[in-house]
C-alpha cells in the first residue's frame, strides 16, 4: 500500500515484498528481468518486463481510510507505471457497496481488458464480479473474496489464519523456557471473519506451548484511538503478563501510547500487517515491540502483474501450466530485528 516504484524495479521476479506464494515463489518468472519470453510451459510464453501487447486494467478498491488500504492503492499505481504496455483505469475508492458496484460497472462498460477488484464487501460485490466474467473480462479478486469462484479468474490475498499462527509461534519460541508464561491479545474488529481467523491461528499455535496461557483478549477497531483505549483496559486489568499480540500496526500506534503512558516495559509485543512505524520501532530496539507479522499490501502490485499476464495471454514462469493459478495465498512472514532491514522499503505509512 505505499509506493513501491523503484523497489520493484530492483528486485528480480514478481515482488511480493514480504510475501511469498504459499506453494513457493510461483510467480517468480511472471515479471522476470530476463526478457527472452522464457516459456511458462513448453512453448507458452511467460510474462516479463519487455513491452508486449497493450493492456488496459481497471482497478477498483475501497476507500483508503487505513494505512494498509492506502498502500494497496499506491502499490497498484506504482506497479502499473512500471509497464509501458499497461494503462490503469482506477476508480475513486468507496466503502459504499452500491457506489463500488457502479464504479465497476462503468469499467465493464468501458470494456477494460482485465479487472482488479478489492471489494468493500466480497459477498455484496459477487454479482458484479460475475457480470464482468460473463462479459468476457477476467477478474483478479484481491484479498476480500467473492462468494463464488465463478466471479473471478484468480484470487490473490493474505493469510489471516497464518498471521495468527506465525505470531503465536514467534511468541511461543520466545517464551518456551518461561514457566507459567502469560500472554494477552489485542484483536481487530470482532465482527470480521479475518479477525476470527487471526485469533484462531494464534490460539492453535499456542497449543504447542503447554507453559503458555492466554489470559486476556480485547477487540479494538483497527484505529489508533481504539488501540489506545483497549490497550489501556488490558494494562489495567493485567498487572503481569509476558507477551502481547496486536493484530494491526495502525491500532498498535495507540497501543504503544497506552503502554508508554502506563510506564510498562516488562513484556514483549508482536504487531501485525507491516507498517513502516513498526519496522522503525523494531529496528530501534529500545521498546516493547520486537516483531510484526506481515499482511503484505504488495499483493496489489502482484495483482497488476497477474492482470497484465492475463491480458497478454501469457503464463507464469516456473510453472508447468499454461495459465496463471486460480488462487494465490501470500505468506505472513515475521519481521524482527534480524530481518527488518530487508523489509523496511515495503512498510506502509
């Protein structure tokens, strides 16, 4: 979600930033800097950086009212600008489902070659995804999934369960030698399925560490203000604990304020998503925040690569198949002091 312009140009392969395809670096050849149209399978060419058939990509996302969502838009724009053969038609983001449906229908009427859609609500926008597919416009469904695979050609997104799982394992390894270790959780909005998945992954990971018990959980709202308020409640209720997992780095800004105001530094904190402020705090190393688990907004750049490959009827280097995959799940890497420099350029503001 923050501009990745030159960063993308300097890395080989389809840059997922902190992300990797769940089955390995599947898209490594999709935008390889080696421009010999190396075949994806037999004689099927794989997309690369050399100029090819002109492709118009329509991009529709929700309102950028969160650092991560703003970075999604920036990643899509920056990636499209890299290609001389790509024209990006981008809509004004909206959280109103009717407005977003109207914007996508406008792109359909313009007869764009490929659509990339991050729906404000996957269920509510399923029908317009189906409409595009039936009109012969392939859809890359970004992150928030439509209700049926018939509404998209390819889904690419993050791994919410894996986020919780990796956060839990990181904390578990840090505390495995601590008797009767206590952890707490600052979650996101509880009415969202992604929050439930993150908590489930976290709980499942902790089951591997019998010395660790989760003693408290509060749900915030992915905002600085809610993070500060809910963290203050946790700190007041829990005089002693060893680790905190916070689902979201934006609300983590507020959580860190509450921690500083309470004068607490007797535990370790793990964040979530991959904000630049979190990376900087981890690198500085003098606070409670020791790591964050990624939910990479670079997925929007990868979606543009996939859309371009579809529009040029090309496959993906490194795969035996002629077509791009139907589904790609990005890996939720843990960033700590050992690897933060590698990921610093992908941090969103």
